[in-house]
C-alpha cells in the first residue's frame, strides 16, 4: 500500500477520534454527523487494508495497525503545520542567507557577520568570496541569493542597484626608500615595480590613470615583481618590500600588520576618482526574505562614502 495517497480528510477524522476517544465528540469537533465519522473510519480501514479499531460497545482501542496509522497521521499533521508556519512567517532571524562578494569585502565584513550569527543561532550564513563574473554565475544558477559586484552587467535576468562606494588604495612597503613614499611619482613607482593579482590591472587602470593621466601607459609598463591570487597574501608581499600594488581599502584595513605598509595619499580633484561604485545584484523579480535586510544595511553602512 502506498501511504502517500492516503486520504488526508480521513486521516484527520481518525486522528481526532483517537484524541477524543468517542465518535460523538469527534463528530462535534469536526462539525460532522456520527455516521459520517464512522464512514471515514471504514473508508480509511479499507484503504490501508487493516482494521484500525477494536470495538467493544461504545468503546474502542487502537489495533497495532491503528497505532501505526495514527503515528503517520500525526507526523503528516506536524509537517503541514510546520510548512504553513514557515510560509506565513518571514523571520529576520532564522533561515539561510547565501551571499557572495569580493575577498576583500568578505575579510572586512565577516567578523561582524559572525557576531550577528552568534546572537541568532537559527540564522545560517553562507558567504562566498568570488570575482564579479563568478558572483553573477552563482546568482543565475540559484547557488547564491545576492552578491556585491564592482560593475554592472547587461544580463536582463539580474537586478542591480548601487549600494555604495569603496576606496581604491595604492599600497607601498613601509620600508621603501622612495623620496615621497606617501605621494610617489610615476618614475619612483616604475623603479619599485608591482605585485600582481587577478584584479590588479583593473584597479591600477582606475587609480594610476586618474593620478598620472597620459603618463600612465598601462600596468605592463611597470616591472612585475611577482603575482599571487590569495587576498590575504597580497599585502604580505608588499610588506616584505617586493613592490607596490592597488587594492580596495577593505583589504588594506583588514591587513594584520598595518605598520609594514603605506597607503599613498593624493590630494586635490584627482582623489575623487579613486573610488569605485559597488552594486547589489540579485535575480530579477526575486524578493529577498527579511533575514537579508540586516546584511544589506551592514554593507550600505560600511560602503557609505
């Protein structure tokens, strides 16, 4: 017998009968007639192929089959109640949050996220550090629900909204002997060389082209002293004196040895160009549950400029 096709109305009647112990009370509770209750029980017995009650006058006991069917009926009722509760309750402090962002943002935000999770143990955070293209793939494949990216996509399946800005920093070794370490010339940087990473060309284009104008001919004009793709390791190479690099401020602020690096400071109008806009991206026509709102507010607060 396939129990997945058992009539739920008959199961409900049987469960109520087991709880009340009387056909008349069951009929009253379910707004039925007593013959109607008896009919439901008879039909359920026929469906499972076993007697569910041992009758003695107006009294009855459950058979072994009856006890098994009652346990099944109670499990089904509990599952239905849980489903309906979950559908009607959009709790801000319970459920899974699937978020993707850059490695630098993940480093900066994760400690705050962990503290929040400790406050609300029923909240499950799935945080993935990834580049822009991968973040969009994760969202389109329904592996993540929201992401933070540094440029907009033309994909009509995605909704994208500005969420803030992040500073881009030219970072040098604190041990450098450059004459103007915190405001270096392009010739000094050419002498120092750079530490490469997957987004270095993109970031350098925005920062160095803005600061040096036509004198900047691309990152390939600078000596490449090394390359690494781990966000936590890039500044270790800079701190060791290998060369300069360009990174978001979030990565610089997360570096555990700030005394070993210097961040260049450029004054005047040029400084306004050393920021990039960040976008919150999600599937179009997909409303994020309430539990995501705290995380979105946290990103907005951190990225406000």
